[in-house]
């Protein structure tokens, strides 16, 4: 099958940071783009800005951990834009806690959003891609999956689960024309990292210290992730699947 002329994309967690930059970029590249986010108002503001710039975008308030909400949102997108052929699983929650203090509730909550949310979105959207004989999935994991990270065991476990899911889906759906890759971002300057710095979670020196350990000598920008993502979802990237494409300024550690 030929690549679809009109691409329809879903980006989750698209109201802020990395997801917002990805949604803006995919819309600029011509995709009809649905911005899924817990924060429906912020998603609507972002979608309106994209529309104001001539792009096609719609906001969908949805918690990715809620399968029914994802299914309802997907129906809305199909009605409005048609079948979905690009999915970027970016919605995520971070967490800092000593391992011995992670309650089963906190553990389950982390996995429900980062890993099971990705499962729901992939499973619900894949039938559109299979029918089209063309699809692109990009999962935003984390550079913490390379070497682990203390005080974030639940987060790192959830993100590492996304890496395994990526590799397995790539094998299972390659014959259907669907590629599945993961981008583990390094240190990216977003509202999430700013919040964590304000809480002192990066330790003394915070962001400056993280930059000093980054070979290219700067923090990543959401646009750095969006650029890699735009390539992975393009027609040209059809021979790249099951891969871990680090975007981290050369810092291949947590
Ligand atoms: P952010 O907090 O700026 O944005 C995250 C967005 O996701 C928010 O708009 C939030 O409302 C939304 N969201 C959260 N939970 C959701 C849910 N259950 N359903 C739908 N939407 C939800 O964060 P960011 O820094 O842009 O991070 C984006 C992704 O990149 C996350 O998965 C994060 O783990 C990952 N990541 C970020 C960095 C970094 O340095 N910023 C590094 C590695 C990985």
C-alpha cells in the first residue's frame, strides 16, 4: 500500500513540553493532529494556536490510563479527521521516591499512566494502521532506561516497559507496514524539569550540573525531540523499526 496522503496523528500529553512541540511540528508538517491531554483547557489553547497558524488540530481531554476515555477520544478523532496512522505516546508522569517508600498504589499509578496508557493507545489505534497498511508509532521513554536511576525505580520500570513494548510491536506489526520506535530523551528543559529543579530534585547545582555532564553543553529543547519524532513518522523512515533513538546531547546515561 501507498502511504496515506492525509496523515492523521495523535500525540498524547500534548498540552505541555515535549508533547506540545511534537504536536506543533507534526501539524506544521501537514498532519491533522489530535492533542490528547489530561488538561483539556491547555490542550485546547495549544490546538487553537496551531489552527491560528494554519495547521489542523483538535484538543481531546483524556487520561491515557482510562481506556474508555481513550476509546471515546479516538472515535472523535476518526469522525473529524479520519483513521489514525501516526501515534506518539508521550503522556507521562515522573516520580521521585525512595524504593522502600513506593506504595503499591504509587507503583500502580505510575505503570497505569506510562506503560498501560501506552498499551491502551497502541491497541486501540493499531487497527486503523493495519487497515491502511501504513502506520508509525513513537514511544517517548527516558534515558533513565539506559542505566537506571535511584529514587525513580517505578518510573524507570514503567519507561523500560515501554522499550520492551516498542521492540515487540515492531516485530509483530512490521508485516503490516507499521513501524514502532522509541525516543528516550535525555535532559530536556520543560515545565516538568523546571518543576523538579524548583523542588531540588536534581540536587545541588540542578540544571547547570546536568548540563555540565552533557557533551554538547546545553539542555535539550522540546524541539530536539520533535525533530527526531518528525523523521521517525515520515514516509522516509519506513526501514527504521524496533529502534531506540536516543536524543540526549551525547549523554548516554541517566
Ligand atoms: P510535562 O509535564 O511538561 O508535560 C507532560 C504532559 O502530559 C502534561 O501536559 C500533562 O498534563 C500530560 N499528562 C500527564 N499525565 C497524563 C495522562 N494520564 N493522560 C494524558 N495526559 C497526561 O512533561 P515533559 O517534560 O514534556 O515530558 C513528556 C514526556 O517525556 C514524559 O513521558 C516524560 O516522562 C518524558 N521525558 C521527559 C524528560 C525531560 O527531561 N523533560 C526526559 C525523559 C523523558
